[in-house]
């Protein structure tokens, strides 16, 4: 019989998730419920569950910190109320997530995936990518160790290599195997993929506005939304305008 633990600092939501798990997955044993991060960590160490349903924001330790410390073999499902951030973080991740309040249809999908992984004895997915992504997208979540913020970039401009301060960058844009760096002075190229750059940028200052574009908010002059809901950014230091894809338009609702 597979086992699971539930960790959430909101007792009613934790009890509701346990109730729905018992109804939709009768063969699952819920071995315990934790009310905060340290309790969740201790519960995982004691029960060695197959699955841990972890709220992202909990007192003591976040769900991310608990997941990072969990032993190999524990399948993690994050539970979050921060849909606008979490969806970006989980878009390409193998780790599953549930939005609060949990609904039966979505929970059933998660259960089906977990049952398939357990039946196939599949290894637990790597967490580092999604943990870094969540740290970028969910305000107040600390970045994982070793992901210090980027301050300077060595970029090629013609035959020369320039040292560019990240604060001078208006936006980054993926360019085949390279990344274009746009400043008031012009365009430069770096060999680092934009995905790696995103992981080291300050998420309070740099927002992803398209799968291939990251904008420095300090360089945004105005935002314009047309009748179809499309958002366009005008920049202080560049003449061209930057289009925001529909997947990221929600970030500019209050602007």
C-alpha cells in the first residue's frame, strides 16, 4: 500500500485534502499531517512516505526547503494558492502541483500520474529546476544555494568583448543557441542560454514576458493593452516595443 503525508499550515485545507485523497484513492494510506515545515520534515524522516503533499508557504520551513531535504524516492506534490506564479514554474516540470482549493478533477489527474510512477517504480523527478523556478516566480521564496544574482555580463559586440552591467540591460531575448542583450548602446550576444540567465536574475526586477524574452522593469516606460487584451511595453532606453505573450499578460494587470 503506498503511503503519503500532507503538510499545510491551514488545518481545514489539510483536512479537506486528506478527505478527498481517501475518497479518490482508497488504496493510499495517509500516514500523517504536518502543520508546518519542521513537522513535515520530521514526518517524512519518520514515515519515509512514497508521496509528500507540501504546501509551498509554511512556518519554519517552506515546502521548497522540505522538498529539497527529502530523501530520494519521495514523490513531491506541491500545493499552492499562487497560481499566477506556480503555473510558470511548473510549465515544463515533471513535479506535480495542486492549486488551492483542490478540486476532484485535478486531484484525480495527479493521482493517476502518481499511481503510474509508483507502478513503474519510476525514479523521482529532479527537483532543482522547479525549485529554482518557484524561487523566481513566488514572491518571498528564497533562491536555492549556488544561484547568486547576476551582476555583470561579458558579451560580444563585433570582434570585441564588452563588460555590461545587468542594470543597464533593457531586455534579454533568446537568439537560436545564443542570447541577445539589448542596452541603450545597442545589441550584444552571449553564449549562455536564456533559461540559465533567468535563474540568476532578480525576479523583482526582471520579468519574463515571453518564452524567449525577459525585460528589466526599470527600463519600462509604459504598458499598453489593446482591445484584444494584448500587452505591449514601451522602453525608456530602446526605440522598439516589446510584446508580452498571453501567458504572461496577467503580470501587468495592475500597471
